[in-house]
C-alpha cells in the first residue's frame, strides 16, 4: 500500500531544472534513503512533499489520516522553554485530553444525573485512551529518548536559548521521534550525533514499524537502516531496492550498460552519416541515403550523464613552525564551570590528531581554547609563535550576501575570474556562486567555507566536524587533502571511517572529562 505518491513533479529555480517529471512512491513500512550529490535537489524534494514548496508541475498525494514529522536542516526552537518542556510538546494532544478529563471531573460536582452519566462516560473513555497510549509513562520515555541521543548530559531543565546549534538539532530530533508519526522525514539526522548516539538512532530506525524517508551522507548508517534507495541525479529520481551498497552495485552496472549502448549507437550514427554523405548526391543511391537519413532522424539518441564537477581541496602549507605547535600545562576547559580535569599535553609539528567523544564534553571548546579564541578556565595553553592556523568552524549560518560577494569581501585582491575559478574548483556551480550564502545547502555551505580556508597559507589546520553535510565524493577528496597536507592537523569528527588511516593519533575527550559519561 502506497502512503505517498509523487507523479511527474517538476521544479526549477533560477533557470536551472532541479526536478524533471520526478515520480516517487513510499509504501507502508518502507525505509527509504534519498541520496545524491550536494545540490542535486534532495532538500527541495523534501520541501515539496511536505508542502513547504509548490512544484511547477505534477502532483503529491498522501494517504488519508497520515501523520508526518519532518526534521530539516533549518528547524528552529522557541527561546524561553526548557528542553523538557519542548519534548513534552510531542505529547501535546494527550495533555489536552487530560485537561478535558479533569474538566469533566470538575463539572460532576454540579451535574444532574443525566449529565453525570455523560460526564463519567466521557472521562472513562479519555482515561482508557491515556492508559493505552502510555501517557502515564511519558516522563520515562522522555528520559529514555533524551539519554539515547545525548540530551541527558546537557540537563533537561536547561533553557533552549542557551544551547549550541548541534544541541538544538538533538532536541528537535528527540521531539520528533517521541511524536512517533506514521511517516518520518529526516534530513541529515546524524549531524552533531556522537558514535554511541548514532548506534542508538540506528537501532531505533531499524525497529521503526512505520515508513521513513532519510537524507544522509553517512554511508554505514544508511546501509544499516534503509531497504530502498531513491537516487536523484540531473533532475531525475530513480528507485533501487536494497541498501546503499546494493544501489551502488546496480548503479555501476546500469551505467556500464548505458555506456556500452552509447558507444554502439555512436558507431551506428557514424556509419549512417558516412553512408549518407557518400551516397546522397548519386542518383542511383540517393533513395537509400534518404532512407538512412529518416532512420537517423527517428533514432532515440542515448545521452550519458554529465560528469559532476568534482571538488578539489588543497591546503597550502606555509612554513615550518617550532617543534611543539601547541603546549598546554594544567589546562582546564570550560565557560561557567570546568569541563575537564587539568590537562598537560603538547601537539608536535606534523602530528595529525582526531578528537572524538560524546557531545557536550568540550571538543569544540578545546579547539577554540588551543587557538586562543576563548580563554582557558584555568591553566595555560601556548600557540607557537610561528604557527599559522586555519580554522573550520562546525556551525555557520552564512550571510545574506551572494557567495561571490562574500568571498570577494575577504579576498579583494582577486579579480572576478579568479574568484569564480576558486569557488568552482571547490565544486560550486554558477548558480551557487550567485546565490546568497544563507540559502546554500549544508554541503554547498561547507564547500564554500573550505574554499575560503584554502586561500591562505597555513601550517596548522583545525577542522571541527568538516564532513557534516558533505556528499561521499567531497568527503573522499577532503580526506585526501588532509592526508597530503604537510602541516599539523587537529580534527574533530564522529566518523571513524573518515579519519582512520589519515591521523597519527586519536584523542578521546571522555578520558579528560570531570563528568560521568
């Protein structure tokens, strides 16, 4: 049974066709992965099926009485509420029913016999609904889900206005899962999640009885939770049965067959054109030439997909710093309170370090403290005099300027052509370059910021979750760039498959924390 049917949907933006006659179906209980390169239109498709965006043509039909929950990349929270209050909103319908039941009890004091009978019947019906829905175990469910996704470490009584962007994303994801909609729509849910929280979410989705649509560039995660893949490429949606690895296997076979058919057809076209050219002027063979021309005109030409602009990332090494690029003695991380025990360590020239550990323990704080962006809570940290750091920040909303203008403001010495070539080198098209930074997708925004980083020579590269939003091709290119960089690298990542093999050391922030993990 199909719970969502999309037929011949087309949508364009700024002269570019994002979807063309796209068809899609979501059957009951299917776990769908929506995949494609950055900027191919995955988020646009999600916005169309959820009604946030009207397509230029085509229809979107949901089954009757379907409840949906959508976690997108730009969801927000209302300040002034605690995490617990936001999570309780997932059960708002049941709290309304409880209030209605209590109102029935209040009215019983002055009700007639006839009214009393009706009130008791209504109250009993509501009571039955609340008991069967698990209303009286809501607090336990909130605690379970919050701990599973790492909110327990933050504290459920904390105001959401005090949370980081990653923590806000966790709150929104937790609330959505608690709502238990019939259809889940998730856009990059593993961003900002630690390894153990991804394990919890993986188990949740594997056991999820209802259907979901998932956008993610985390391939191991996709393989574990989906059983159908929809691939969007050059405005076309194609359905494949199986997980991501199954899709790639079938995609490679399909592409090889298409290339073989293309070569065969190109040879046939060349032969026809050659025959026509040699025989159209001769009276004896002109009719045969015309026949060949008709065949050529009617031929359904095979077209191969255009090669995607593959990003090129390369970090410019400046000069050798001292032996110890960073030295820390009795360093304590924190803002209002200490996050770690006193730390004494040094980072040597050429060392490449991955920092892992659950969120909220100070990974980003460690980076900012080592670079001198924020003061140490206690102790001392020293950056080498000859260190030339470049820092990729995890969170960045972007400006209302176009990508070209924003880039130009930072590098005014470049001319128009040089600026455009630099941005194009990182995989950004003309459409991206001329769009406002704030409307770029997460992957496009990351490529834009990496492009800025590449313009300055450096000997210390500091990256905070750089793979969030990047598609597999861009991840592989970035991995190679980090491997080839001659300087020192400090990398925060929750993806072991990304940093394993390119770092010399792995630091676990959990070994340093003064909190119970």
